[in-house]
């Protein structure tokens, strides 16, 4: 049977506020345990929450960026359950009236096509603390530094049809929140976490299959693997005559499998009700419009501009606008070299593979945008050839300086003096007299093939520095001669 | 005159006139507490050392030229206001070992005004009760009859004032917890408009209903204290950013032209006839002072208890989840696992009434019952508020008995929570609607004090204090002291 | 809507209140008494009435995003039942 996958994602993005959502504690990652847990974060009796303006503003910016309906009156609710990392015994969240309503995000797939993913809602809530399971005489340790960190939970429609699409969507959300400056996107530190709701159904069937939720997947790679694993598990289960159970599962990257959390998680009844310590958040038009005017150029807009302003293909434009850092880097290169296409090639191909190999992010690039732009200038003014440029690039990556310094130090300047090239060619032809004879005796078709041999020898003799165009022209003249 | 017989106002004048120092006064009252607390059980904790320190500081401030009316004024705090370095028990075993690491805003404000806190007063556990019987520390006794309850939940504050151990105290009122014990102990007590007094540091029972306020012998003292307690607090989202009225100045207004509404529903079945008569006598007295009286209707009064006993437990069930034996409070011995830690710590730490309300609230919020209970109760809450808004179109204040009955014997309602809930009928509407309410002494029934309640539109605490003060100029119920105290 | 013993057990579990077997019957009876009082409100017609969650119907104030809290761990943990290396200890949390 042909199966179709249906995926909906819940992304928790930690908002990049200085202080927590309901208290004035710092949100800095990695502090000593419980040193950033105030009276409020500890759920001390008698303490009360006051809402952080920045968290509201960030959520609104996100809503504007996905063209969403904004909840002009939004309500905080308590989600009640007991867990040691949840100090008050409830999580302050939003249920019926979230701050961000229905919106959408366009994602670019690998084949360059664009797909629109619906976003059901996004709501504000507080993060929980952390349980540490190092053995304290059979006890767990609770660190509440993270408790109260603002989260934006972004819930997608079940519009996603494959693990690759899911990754593309998460990458787009990741790029968007970073463009907006509302989340640092650091998945390793848990700043962006993803719950994946996965189900399968026979192709053509309209009704959804039963879904399983894979909790807390924290890298793009794991999202793809976890979903693919889960799809496979569900299909095999159904084809063997079994039934998918609605449950929460955990992805284990070490074993590359998902496993049920059933039995460990009880049937919960969260008893949501409006938080009586917080009042309805009412947002006026002027507040929202003020935030709209602060929005930066967003990925979709940037992608369109890259196509129209720089003449890039849709795919190139989408890759180069995928992150704010990437786009900024690219435009800095263009600014220096004034050649959008060469810049795009170098950033995507050579720099891309270098970063990939070294497992670095663009903002950690060992070659700065100024250096790369400067090198492209030297290609354009014929100081170096494209081939030599790769050597220069490698040297820049190794920290040997900028292009001009490397060209100078290694003597890589292209030879364009035709007298010098002719002298060198004469030597090459003399050293290969037999081949010259052969060439001259051959017909047009065969000559074409043999010509490459002489070019190769000539470039080798010049250590690659001779201007290839001049070599071609002069060599032809001499051989025909 | 012995200092313990003085009101806060009289003490304020005496301190200003240097008739005695704050330290001398504090020593005298601490001695009085030592003598009278054993038979009233009004205080859970007496903070003698801190009190003397505060008194000396007040004397120093006065010597330096300060003149605040509350400089050196002795008070006590209900034991659910957090007091830094001092146990804040909420009348519960759960918090028997809880030394609050911070001060409630009310505590801070009164301390800044120069008040000397003598200690923390007894209360129904987590403010859940109308009798003080649910206190882990044993019930406070009513000084008018030591076999009777002082009312609750601020019963310790009421007993302490009635027994002349302290002239005034803080209380909190979620469904009548200031007004009812004030009525039962012959005192004046005011529940301010919701949001008038900061809830920061006031351990929550039901967040949308709780409000702190003053309890004292007369309206003047309540005005004095409220002026220092009230005010905007940026730490409480529900605190209202509005200037605090000059309550003392408001006291002197004549009552001529005052329109009083008497809700007919307040005088129906269930009301002790002696209290009904005392209320009517009070009406007559106010008419003599120039007020006019009109019968009005609050048709949804009858549903108030039902709505209250959904909303308050629902909020409480969530508010009390933080008592889990992890970061503070009681923790059971040798928990086998996490669930055992929670269940045993909470079962051991909470008393029967608290558990009951947590369970009722948990049920009312649970899947399938939320609409039928919680939403329904919130709808009725609006109907009740609307009743008052309509009434205040016609009259300036609403008046009636504070309680249907005088203080009852300690064990009278022991096993029947519902019987005790019914005693809240007249007071809970003010909490549901968020309105200010005041109870003042209006007579006696067989030697037990009887109170009359006044309710006013939002933020008209000044009007309530004014009426009570004018009434107290022509009556002396508030000057009566229980025999033996 | 009378509660059965099993309902009470479920509620007690949700609220994490240990309830001994011999308390169940009495607790069930008391809770049913209270619910009897509460259930009277089912007779009230509330069609079209907006629920009232806060008496004053005010709106939420927002706090400037500024860190003012400092590390008070030692002071706050002096009242904690079990602490080690700055962490609150609980029986093993099973994931």
C-alpha cells in the first residue's frame, strides 16, 4: 500500500529577553544551579507574577511576521500538574485566547518549490526548570534557573508531509525567529525545541491516522531521523495488522529509535483555568503598529529582493537568505566585490563546503566577508585566475592573511606579459617536439583533443599563473604557425 | 488608663505627646500578651525581640523629628502575611517550619510607617474557614465567651484586639474573613476594594477574591491603618494604580442625604432575629443622622454561596499546589518515590478543611466539569456584580447584617462544613464583586457581639469609614470590652 | 452529580493528596454534601452571561524587561527540606 505521512509540529522557542516572563531574574544560560531563581521562580508562597513587556512584544513581532491574527485580548491560563521542575504546581500558559492566532509560513523545498505551512497559533508560556539525574544517593537534583524563561510555543497545522518538509519548516522558523531577534535559536542549549506529531494514512484517504507525539527533539538532523523512524514504525505496525496508539514517544538519538513514554506518563487532566493573578493582556492598534514598524526585512522579502536586485535564481536566493547571518555575509561580500553572481558562487560553493567540512556556522567563518570580497576583486581584475583563487581561498581559510597578502607572499600573481608567456610556450613546445609534430599532422577533430595537452603543460610550466586566455590564444597561433 | 485599653488613635496622640515611649508601650503590651494569650490563643508567634527593636527605632525616628501618626503604633499581622525572618505559618502544619525569606508589601508599608508588630495572629488554616477551628495551632477563642469561636479566618487578629492585647491588626478577607470575626468579636473591620491593598507576600487562598485590610476597635483606627496599607504595588498585577484617599479626612463628613439600601434578601429566613433587630436599630440611628433608607433587591444573593464555593476552592486547589515538600514547607519522612513525596507531604501537612477545598476545586476544574462548575460560577459571579451595580444606581451604600448568627460554640459545627459555609452568606458577595465592605459593632445577642455590614461602590472605602465613624460618635457598642479583659 | 469512591480517589490523586482507605467513605460523603450545596447553582439561567474572572475587569500592566534580581540562593535554600550542591533534592525523577 502507498502511505502518506501527516506531520504537525509544536516548536518551543525561548524568547531572547533579558529577564524572565514573570520575574526580574536573568535568563542567562549555564549559570550555577538555582542562582537565577528568584522568590517568584521558586513559587514562594505569596509571590505574584508581573508580565514582561519584551516577551509580549516579541510574540507580537512573530505574529506579524507570519501574517497572523493577533489576539487583541489574550489571557493567561494555568496548566495544573505536579512535577519537581514545575515549582508552582502549574505552568502559566495560554489556552483559549493565545496572543498569536492563525497565520502561515512559506517554506522553500529542496527542488526550489515553495509550500505554505499553516500555523494554528503561537502562545506565550513559562519554561520549567531542569531535573538533573546524576546520582545524589538515588535522588534527582532540581535546578530552577530555567523556570520562568519565556517561551513562544508555535503550533503548526498538520500540513507537513515528510521529514524533509518538517526540517525545512523548522529551519524556516529558526531563521525567522533569529531574523526577528526574538530567539537565539541555539538548539544545543534548548533555546529551540520541537515536538513532532506524526501519523500515516493510506494515500488518498482524507481522515487522519492516529498520531504519536515525539517530544523534545533538539536538532535538525534528529528531527529528520526521528520522524523517518516513526513513519517506518507506524507503517510496519499497521501492515502487520497492528494499531497506532495515541501516545507520547521519546527519540533516542543513540539507538536511532523512538520509544513509548506510556506508563511513565499518566493520563493527565491539566485543569486549565484563567490565571487569577494575571489580568487580560489588551493590545491596542498603536502598540501593534509600533512593533510592525520595527520589523526587520524578513527571509521571504530578502529572498525576493536577492532575486530582483542581484539576479539570483530562486534557489540561490533562498539559500543565501536562509539565515540573517548568511544574508548579511553575502551582502557584505557583494558590497566589496560588486559582483553578485561571483559572490553567490563563492559563498555557496567554496565557503559552503568549507563550513560544512569544519562544521561551522557562517558567523564562525574563518574567512571574513571582506577577505572573500577582496579576493573576488582580484579575480575580476585578472590578478588571479579562478583556479589560483581556490588556492588563495584555502590560504585565507588557514589564516594566512587577506588575498593580496597571500598573492604577494606566494607569488601567485597572474602572468599577463605576452612576451614572457611566448617564451615559456616556446620552451614547452621545444620540450614536446614529438607531440607538436603529431599535432600538426592530425586532422581538426584530433587536434582539438591534443590542444588540451599543450594547455595543461603550459599551465604546469607557469605554475598556473599564466593568464589562461592568453595561453590559449598564443598557443594556437604557435601550433598553427 | 492602662495602655492596653487605648485605641490606636489614642495611642498615636499619647506617643506624640510623649506620655510614654513606643518601647514602654511595647513592653506593656508584650506583658499583656503573655498574660492573655494562653486563654485566647490569639497569637501563633509573638515577636518580642523584633517588636522592641522596631519600637526603639520608632522612638529614635520621633526623636529625630518625625511625626507620623503610626510611629510606634502597635499592631499584629495575620499569620499569612510573609514576615522576613519570622515564621509565617498560615495556621498550617505545612508551613510550621516556614521562615519567610521576604516581607509582604503590607508588612513593609506598615513597618515604614513606624508600626511595631507584636506578632503573628492565629487563623483558619490557609484562611479557609469562618471559625478558626481549622488552625493547626488550635482555635483562637472569642474573648466575649471563651467557649465560642472568634470567627474566621482572621479570628486570631479579632481575638487579639478584643482581648486588648493589641489595638489593631491586619486581616485578610476572601469571603468575609475580616468582617465576620470583626462582627463576632465586637470590632470594626474593613475589606477594601479588590486591588486597593497589595497581595504581594500575602499567601494566596483564592487570588481573585483575597484582599487584605485593617481590623481595629473603631472606624478611626481602621482609617488610620488603611491609609498606610493601601496603595499601588507594581509587584501585584491586580493592584490598582489609583491615589489613596485621605481616609481620616473623610471621617468627618456629615451623613445628611446619604442613601442607604437595605436588600430584602438579607432579612429572610436564617437570620437570627436579634441580629435583624440590631440591624434595624442601626438603620434608625443612621436615619437620625440624616440618612434615608430604601429597600432594594439583590436577587442573586441566594446563589452566592454556591458560586463562591466553586471559585474559591478552584483557585485554592491551584494556589496550594506549590506546597509539595520540595523547596519549602513540610516534607514527609523517607519518601519512597516522587508520588509518595507529594501525597504524604500534602496529606500530613494540610488539615481536613484545606484538603476538602482542594478536592472540591480540583473536581470543579477537571475535564468534563469545568463548564458546569467553574464557568457557571463565574457567570453567577457576574450576575451578582450586576446586582450591585444596579443597586448603586439607586443608593450610596448597601447595608445589612454581617452574619446570620452570633458566635457559635467551638464544636457546634465540627463535622458539617456546609453548616459553616452557610454562615458566609452576607459577606461573600463583596468578594465576588470585588467591592469594599465594612463591619461595625451594632449591639449584642446574649452577651455576644453583633455586627452590621456596609458595602459601597469600588474605592469608596472612605465613605464606609465615614458612616461607621459618624455612627460611632453617637453609639458606644464599639467601646464595650469583654468581661475579664 | 454525586461522587463515587473511585471519583474521590481520582480527585485525590490529581491533587496529590494521600487518602487512607478508611478516610474514603467519610470524605466521599462530605464532598457530596458540599457538591449538593454547589449544585443548586445549576438551576440558575446564565444563558449569554459572560463569565467574570476578575472583579474589576482591569487589564494587565507590563513590566520593563530589566534584570533586578540577584543571587539569593543560600538565603532561599535555608528553608528547603533537602539541598545538595545548590540543587533541591527529590526522589529520583524517572524519564
